C-alpha cells in the first residue's frame, strides 16, 4: 500500500502534565516486575489507594478469535542448546487477542496504527458495568440509559475518555466456544455497544475510545458493524478483548495503550495497563 499523508482531526487534546506524568510512572512501575503469568493479574490497591491492573490477555495460540480459522500459530525458530539463543516465530492477524482497532480498520483513508499519538493512547477511563444483565442476555448492548445511570452514580464522563464495557465476558476467555457464543447457524452472541450509544458519547462526551471485554465493540449478532463505522468514522479507536475490567474502578482510572506501530497497520495487539 502506498504511503499516505493524513491531516489530523484538528480537535486538540488537553491533558494536564500531572496526568501524563502519573501515567508514565504507572507504566514504569508496571513494567518493572517480571512478565510471569501471575504478574498479568490485577494488583490490589496499595498504600494511598493506588491500584495497577493489566487489562491484557496473554497471547496464546488457543485464544478466542472472531473467525477461528484466523487463530495465531507459533514455532520455535532457535534454541539455546542449538543456536545459543531462544527465538520463536509467530504468525497472526493484526486483530488478535487484546488489540486496537485503528480508525483505518473500518474507515477508508482513516489513520493507521503509527499515526495514533501518545496523548491519545494515555487517557482517562471509565467502566460501565452491564455484567448483571449480560449474564442473562448475551445480545445486550450498552445503552444511553446505562451511561446516564453510570454518570448519576459516578459523575460525568470526562472528555477524551475511554469508555469501557464490563460485561463479565472475560470470565469466558479460557473457553473460546463460550466466549464466541456461536449458535448452530454460526451467529455469534456476546455484548457490545449500541450504535446510538456510541453516537451519543461521541457528540456529548467527545470520547477518545470505546473498549470491551468481548471480541467486538459491536454486539456479536451485528452484521453491519454500525458501532465500528461510527467510531472509526469519527477518527477514534476501539479496544477489544480487554481483561480484568471488573478490577478497575468505575471512574478515576487512567489507561495506557501500548500499541505496536505496525507499518500501515489497521491496529494490532497491545499491552493495555490501568492505574488509579
């Protein structure tokens, strides 16, 4: 694909230096430890109420995929015994595991992974909990009423925030069949954001991103992907397959989205960290 130039949105991003500095400190603290499986789980709030949480599912060959035929593969390319160093070869699609949908994923001419700015990837976050309803209604969506009820309890959603859906679906991640929720006809069933809710949040709260603990920001039954089209058409990005959203407070958190800037990437896997 030929290299393209794109103009910015013109919508300035105002963020206090203290917020960025605090998020940077959170990243340093979160990355200082060993990358063992136990370090990927939420860390309880420490002294002063400080909390850190990894919202990333480990990348494995058995994780759930929107299309199972797109599952990643890996092989050992070198070993310490034979080559003096250890190296794997992975083959995967950009939208695998915990990942970002860049605007260009659904919108022609939209910005791609390398063009997302640092200030867009370090952002305040709120978590809207619909897990109680989703347990009985897998096709449910986050509604405008859900957002308004959240604000009544926790305050107004700040501009340029990531609005994250906690549907409880993360508990199914280890079971790809349950996570996809496919019926005998192949239709998927899992929660997402309603298109009208996305439109309302873009217009009235100037959100930066939508994030979900499911395979898609659209509900699984969607065939038109209206929420994707609205969000990316507004030059915003999505986050899918987030982990541990039940451990993040409803408001007051900051997330850091560690997106790899793949050349001409439509998005890609990301390490997503939350601090509060």
